[in-house]
C-alpha cells in the first residue's frame, strides 16, 4: 500500500477510478503472493469396504490361502511355504483365535480343515456385519443430508429429485424469427444487440403520466424524510467487516479476480482504505467506472438450449466490492423500512422475514370459500417479462424523490 500510495482517508483529490485501481492492484498482488496457485487433480476413491472390513477381508483370504496350500501339500506333495506358521500366528494374535499348526499326517487333515473353517466362518460373518453396519450408517447419513438440504436448499433438492438439469449454453448457431445465424462474427453482433435491447431505454408518455400517475409519485404526507438520513452516514470499518461476514463464499468473480474470500482476509490498513473509498462514493454520489462493467453469462431456461436467445436468462457478474457497497446500503435501507411504516402492508417480499406464503395462503382461502359457497371469484395473475431489467430510470427517480 505504501508503494502505491493508497489514500486511507476521504481527504484526497485523487479520482475514484485511480484509487480503486491502486486498491485492486494491492489485493491481487497480495493474493498472488500468499495464495497457493497449484494445479492438482481431484481423485475420488470409491471404497467397497471400510478399513476394518478391509482388514477382515484380507485375513479371510489369508485363511483360505492357508487351507488351499495345506491341501496341495497332501494331494500333490508340494512343500508348504516357510511363512505359513507366521501367518497363522498373526491371525491368532489379531483376532484372538486358536488355529492349530498344519497337520503332519494325512489322517489329521479333515479335522484340521473343519476346525480352521470354523474360524474362517467367524471372520466371514464379522466382515459382512461390518459392511452391513457401514451401509446402514451411509444410508442414514444420506437421508439426514437430504432432509437438511430440503430445508436449506429446497430449490436444488426439488430439481435433483425431479431430475431437472440445464445444459451449458453454446452459441454454435442463433435462431431468429426468419433465419438461423451460423457465422461467428454475426453471432457475436446479434448477441450484443440482443442484450443491449434487453435493458434499452423505454420512454413513457408524459401525457398519460400527468393524467393518471402523477399523484402516485408525489411525496406521502405520512412519511418523514428524516427517517432516511441514517442511510447516508459515513461507513465504519466495523460495518464493513460485519457486512463482509454476511457475504457467501465460492462465488464467481468479476474480471478483476477479487473474491469475497479475499475481502474477508484484508488487513486493517487495506480495510481502512476500502472504507474511505466507499465513503467517497457516498459523498460524491458516484462509483468508479470499473464497477460499471460486468460480464454477462446467459443461462438456458430450458433443459437444452435451442439457439433462441429469448429462452435464456442473463446472469451478470458484478464487481464484488461494488456488491459489498450496495449490501451496506441495502442493510441500512432495510433497517429504515422495518422500523418505520413506509411500505404498503401488502408488500410481502421486500423485507427480511416476509414471504409469499402469506398471500398464497390468503388466496387459497378465497378460492376455497368461493368453492364451498358456490360463488364466483375472479383472479388476475400478472407476469411481467424482464420486470426488473425494464424499469424506467426516470420513473424510478421520481419514485425515489
């Protein structure tokens, strides 16, 4: 930080872009220096037995081998290996057995084999019992994990149970209303124009707005504007650290390569510099230009991508530091909205703790009442295409003021 002269206070004339470039360079340099960057291969071993069952199975084969060699000794006059007695002693010590040494005369062979097979059967049953217990434990663990994921990750579990999957989108060709595009350069231009149109500006009619909607955008008399003052207070280092701990791990990074894990391991000096940058963003009402760039990855809405861009859902990878900044402001705004009666009480999804379960339950009660009393009921369900991406910025500004 001293080498790059990163400002640690808001009292600086340096541009936001230059300060962010310095912070970005320092974080990436430190990450490359201290985080191991090695190629490794993940090896997945599927063991049929537990370690204990493996030892039992090994000794089981050893006893079978001993019986086989003793039989060969008497039938084919093949000499016994010198380590036979050592193997018998090892098994006796390990499992507290009393297997006798191999017989010397043919008449004692049948009795010796019968007694030795008794110990073989004991090991056989012990191995099967160990495998059965391991299998039962594995099944119970899988059941518990599935029940836990049904509570914590219901969408993923339902998709897994229903065998829902979506293939990766590959732009080998693009379907339009009248043609199929296969030229790579033309595909790039068409994709660029498609996503530019996705968030294109949609003007509204001033006449219609003045006649029907103007009063809806006027300030509410029951809302005190001073309630929002705390949102733009200076950000503290403690607030940054607490917010960072709320952010998830293993998230895809933007091109800068800075992840949430890196931010969580920043030192005191770098946290001070980052906090100063965030406070300058509040005071100047602006953000670094680098934060306004992101990468868009289209996700197919169908299991297999058919070349129609309208059947994709774009996911934008935003700079993680910018998301930290917006998360801090969101937490502050959430506190204001939960503390004061600002939002409509019928808004069920804007604040933490609320859910769409309540309106669904109310709607089901209406439907059941209409069915039982044989009354008519009219329900209107509205689904807006690209609802969040098509918000008019001018109307949003009017709503905020």
